[in-house]
C-alpha cells in the first residue's frame, strides 16, 4: 500500500515564497526602485555617464531606476525640468539663465567642464575673422553651443549679433543640415555629429574644447525642492553617476556598447568619435566650481548676470558627503 505524502504550507510561508520569487526577478526589482526621469538635450558622447547608468545597471546597483529622456535643446530641456516633467537633467549654460530668471534649480555635479564643441565651416570660410557678415548656426539661444560660439567670437574680437548673425536651429542635427544646405556658413557641432560633417566634406575650423576654457558644457541639475525633500534619492543617483564616470573614463568596450545603443548605430567610426572626444574629460569626483559658473555668467546676455553670485547656482554637499563616507576610495581604491 502506497502512502500519499501531502505537504501543507501555511499562508505566511506561501506569501514569503511568492515575494522572494518576485524580488529575485530583475524587472520587478527595477520597478520597485524610486524612478528618476533624466532629461538630456542632444545625442552626444558627453551624455555617456547618464547612459551608462541604466545600460550597465549601475542605477539598480545603487538603488534608483534611471529613465533617460531625450528633449532636444538645452533651453527646452530646462523648461521641462522646471515644470516637473523630468526630475533631473544634464544640461549646461541654459540652466544658469533659468536660475537668473528665478527658476528654483541647482547644479549638483559637473559632467563636461569645458566647451565640448567644434566649429565646422563651408569651404569659403578660411578663419574665424572671415565669419564677419556671415551666419553661424547653433542649437538654442542661451545654451552651451550659443555660449561656445560667443566665447570663440570674442577671442577673435567679433561680436555675435553685430559682426556675425547667429541662427538658432533647435538641435545638433538641424545645425548640420543647415550647414549642408548653405543656410549657414558655419555651425557649432558636437561629437559624433562632427564625424558626419567631415564625411560630408566640411572642415573643422576650431576645436573649441582645445581652448580649455572652463565652462559647464554639461552638469547634473535638479529642482531645489527635490534636493531638499529627497536627499537620499539624490545621493543614490550620485553614487551611480560617479561609478558611471569611472567606466566612461576607463572601460572602452563597455562604453562603446552603450554609445552604440543610445546613438542607435553600429557605425564604428561614429561610436569611436563619440567616445574618444570625451574620454578622460569627466572629473573623477564631479564637483561644480565657481569658475565654471563664472564662465557661463561671462558669456550670457542675461541682464542679471553681472551681479550674480556664482555660489548660488550649485550645491556640492551631496558629493562631499559621499567622498567623506569613503565611497570614492572604495570605488577606485587608494591611488
């Protein structure tokens, strides 16, 4: 006679097993984490750290769920951040203009601390001085590409809007298209669109990054209310961001896979252009500084810029807490 063996589980045990099953599922784990909607203004190698965060699952490792959202142009992106449609953004000079206009925004980290642009021109432009009387295309007014052009023209004793007409085109791809169609004589471009321009036969007149001018090409920005009310969420983000910077600077294969994903291309030349242009430029501990903000204030035409206090635009205390906790030493080792 065979005995039927029957196993009985209590409801609490069954509930525990179900919870364990779902918690071990990566999709469920990600869904249970606090979401950070992260806006970015252009498809550029400068965005690599924020793209690496979800792609390398660094966000989940450090306790957040990063959702990257492309919003073309720094000015439009900044408006989206102010309205609350995104939680954070990686953007540049446009945020300074927004704060000067009363927006309750704050920079909590630097990304690229200099102008990450090049000026590409049509064949009739031989040097910067020959831009006088011509039209130059940039992405959006008051954003990083606009400020980069202003800095370059001033170095060559030209005034934008007076000696050189500036046309605002909305995005880096639109700036290249205007160059190709002859609408503009020159355009301010970022990598990897720079390679596309060379393939079309246009020459790089000036690599603005080579001038090594301090500037907030891209910084991490959030609303002051979020930073004040959810400090642990901000620190979780910054842990993942710092870890992503390490990969961006040190791990080409991982970085290039991420660039291929977010740039939606398998073109090795495009991927390499995006990577090599910004490799090593991301600071290990991405502190914002007064000098970076001062440089933005010096090129913006906002009426309040001259009397603004640079310290009012950023808050480094989250990064300082992480550094003091030993997080950076643990990540990099003592070197």
